[in-house]
C-alpha cells in the first residue's frame, strides 16, 4: 500500500486552493456550522484516501457514519478526501494543528514526523490482523500508540485493517534472492528497506505514477495492496506476474487520529461512541477485504491473464533474515521506536506459538484433500 | 464450548426463585426503573454465561458498557449471569417472550428451537473467525441470521468470537480414526455428530459435571474452549493429553439477540450505537482470546504437565470426510438450514482460495526458520 495521491479532483473547491496551515485554518473556520448554536457539533475528517476509495476510503465513510448516526447528529462527521482540504500527506498537520478535528490514514505515513509510527502497524514478517488487534487491545499496544501519537498532538485509534496483502506485481520472474540485485521496485516503508538490503533499487512513487512507470520499464515491480484494490487500480495492464504472500505488509492497520484537545473536550458518551465505532470499523474493513479479494483475484487470473506466483521458500527465508536485521537497526535509532518494537516483538513471539496450535494448524487441517459438503443445487 | 451451567449462585435473589415465563415477567416488571420517567431506558441482558466468565461473560459486559456509556445513560444495559433471572438456556425464551430486552449466548444453543441457528457459527472444518465475520458482514450472513432469528422473535448480532478452539482433553492417545470407536466423549453440537459418525459414544454434560466424569472414567475425553478458559476450568486435573487443532469449532461466534419489537421501537441513534457496539465486541473478544491463550497454554504445559498433541493427518482427513457427510445430511432436514449452510459453503470456498494466497501462505512463510529480531535487553 502507501502513498495514494488524491485523484478525485472534481471535488476541488475554493477550499483546496487555500495553501498552508493558516489559509486552511481560515477556510475551515469559514465552514457553515449552523448546528453548533443548537448544541450540536460538526467535525471534519480529512483522509489520505480519495473519496470512496474501495476498502480504505469506504472505511473512513463507515467511521463517520457510525459516529454521526450513533450520536443522533450531536456529532456529525464530514469526510473529506485527499486533496479536498489538504493534500493526503498534510492530513496529520491539519489535525495536529487543529485546522480540522480528525483524520484517517495509516500510521507509517507519519514516520517522517515520529519514526515510531512505522512500528505500530504490522511490518515485514510481523503479526497477522487478529494478532495485531489483540496486541493493540490487550497487549499494551493502545497505550504505546497513544504515547507515539501524543508526540503528534493526537489520540490514536486502529481503524481498519487490510489483512495479508499481496507480494506485488513483477515484470520478471523471481527465482532466487539474487534476483533482487538491481531490481527497480516501488515498495515504500519497512518492506522497501528490506528489498534495499537485498540489493534492490527501491523507488517511491505516488499511486498515479505507478502504472506508467511499470509500462515504460522505469520500474520492474511494484507492490500495492491486494486483488480488490489492485484490480480497481489497473496494475494488471502493465505487469505479468502477481506474487504472494505479502511478507512486507501482513496486516497493515489504518489509523484514526483525533486532535488531542478536541478529544479531551468531548463528553464521555461521545468518547465511548468513537471508541466503539473505531473498533467496529477496524473489523469491518478487514471483512470487506476478505469478502472481495478472492472474487477480484479470480477476475485477474481468468479475465486478465495474470500469472499467480508464490515466492519460493529460499526467497522468503532470505527476506526474513534481512527483515530481522533491518527492523532491528531501524528500531534502535530512537528510544520510542525501540519501546514500540520490543513490545510488538514480545507479543509476536507468543502469538506465533499460539497460531501454530490454532490458526496455522487449523488451516493446514482444513487444507487436507478430504471431500467436504457442496452447496445444494436444489 | 457449549453448555456452561450458571455457577455464580451467590447472586441468587428473589428474582431467581421465580420460575416460568409468567413469574419471570412479573419479577422483571418489578425492577426499579426510576429513570424511565426522565426519558431514559434501562434494559436487561440475560446471558448464558456465569457473570464475568473469562472472554465470554466479560464480552457481554463490554457490550453493555459500550451501549450504556455510548448513549450517555439514555439506554442503560444491566447484565445478568446465567441463573440470576432465568437459567442459561431459558435466555432465549426470556427475550423472545419480552420478559427481558436482550440476551447474550451462542447461536447453536437455540438449535432445539430453530435448527438453522447451528449453521450460523462456523462448524466442523468451517470458516475462521475473520472469514466468518466477512460472510456475516459482506456475504449475506447478516440477512440470513436475521431471518433465522426472526423465527425466534429476535434481531441478531454477532457479538464475540472465540477463534480456533482446542481439539479437547483426552485420557488416551488418539493414533488413528479407529480410536474413536467406542470413545466416550463429551462433545456437543455438530462436532459431536461427527464424532458419533466416527463411532464415538457421545454424551452431553453441563460444565460443572465434566471434570468429575473425566476423573471417574465415565468419559474418556471432552472438548471445551481453549487454554484461557480451560485453565480456569481446571480440566488439566483429570486429563493427560491436550489435542489440537479444534477442527470442530474453528470460529464459534457468540450472539446478541434482541427482542424484535424492542429493537424496532428504538430510535435510529441507539440502533446505530448497538450495531457499532456489537461489531466492536465481536472483534475485542477474539482479541482477548488471542492475547490470553498462549500464556495459559504455557502454564498448562509447564506447571501442570499437560501433554500437547496434534491430531494426525489421518485422523483429521477422516473427520473431514465424515464432517462433509454429516453436515450435509443435517442441513438437508429443513429449508432454512439448507439456505444458511449453502450460503456459508459458497463463501467458505472463496475464503479458502483467498486464504491459500494470503493468511495460510503468509503463516507458512513466517514459520520458516529464519532468525528474526529479538527484543532489546537494554
């Protein structure tokens, strides 16, 4: 995933021409908010996604909808897509600075401001979605994330999860770890650091520039999200091989960040509602990806002649070794990153042991070639 | 899981001495509800769990808490454990009949009333928690469950998930499918039907009678939930071998059932709040099990000398074959069961295909023996 450039520019209005925090603040202050005089509130949620972007933008919509409906309109949340009020990656500044009240994006988008944010979602060879959620809720992750987002002047909520992503789109077959030598690949974040350590030539491109770059041969490969998003994005038009599994992003969580002063000033019932709404969305977004990915994958394979490939164990083993070193080095650069990473590492170890007895063992059992029931034709 | 008898009898009050629906209704009507006069509501949630039972009863508490806090007290939900107002398995009658407004339990508890309920949670070799949730939310499961619960006069919400359970506690080693011949095992529900088809002598016992029966040799084996619950239950005192994976209950969902007239009379904001609160709890309960199971498993293995055993592929293959036949036969006995099972089967097929490319493939990759990062000691 990462770095979707706002493309829905038709929604451009006078607001978007405002540049810089001061102008944006002025613009936001000029929003009509007639309801406030009746004791009702209207909040704006800026997102890093184009409006209604499948799974991600629709997750932000769901969150706004739960809060607005659940509060009976006492707190109406309006969603604004990337570029409508501020560009995607200025969403955090707009919330930190109080221009708008809340935002929706992904933790690693803010690593340039606070490096520890990139250790909150699950990184290369990290936890699965349900393990990550368990860590956040019952393993100390929420408290650490609040500490990290506190540096940004925000309250943190996990607010959606894309589940296990795909490994990416490649225009050459990957047969061994050596094939990463000189590979020009668009893969941002921690996954990109691992590919770099494997000898890759890692570049970062915003969403809109990926397909042309693949088409022209400027890059050999790219990762994005998974079939549901990748089909919509048209990446199959410019790459032949679709690799799995997504070792680099096994469970990227989305974030809902709320200006800390606005959060603290809320009455308890709205705080509880926002907490429940985020937990609900965290779970619903994952459900949407799981429900839609397989159908999309089938379309890619049968209608667009995409060739599905599994990374070999040799490649995965090699990337796993590199990931351990790279993440360890990065986490050691500042105290807060180390604190988050250590907590996640401890939980990961326990979660893996339990998964081997539960999820992983069960999936292996279910995968045995017995004949199961079939839907009735009647 | 299944059939926890309410054991917290210290909470017995005059209410519990009331027997039968009429008496219970009278008792409930005599609850002090002073708040109603101020436009505030108080609802009672009867549960099939003892108060505060780990993971399950605490899930019901979480739900009540989100609704009560999120509504600012406009709708206060009071939780009552099994046996406090009605015995565990009369919870549905109490809600259907309007004695109380809502309940918390598990769908298959109501199979004696509407057989299709048992096809709503994930049965033998069925979907994982995140797949089941995706089916409920995005695959038509919610609509079907509402149809099924409509027969009971209730609105349905998925409200917690125990994740992959354990295979159970055994006093003899299971080396082949033949070892099920004559095995006296407490295993209720669809899993019990499969064990019966394998030649087992299946019995059903309420929670409190399981350990004595294991101890005396009246039964050879039992299933329950997983380490977190099983440790609290003390089953390790009477059985040597702890088998995995829990092929019989890979993702049992809990249910929140609401009297349909009470539900329909709610204003939209409280409906949205209850919907969000259930989705939140659905996800939080699973997180609690994942966070607690491994620690509990370690205690069982290291402090109580429990021997962990994996069912062989031969056994799992054989049980898988039998499960297909048994479930197919049971589902074909009535139209509604068939409708639910067919929908779940179709979704399961897609979910398995996606899991092989995502979750299952990822877990295998993560399980390779590379050296990963370790928590810092500093």
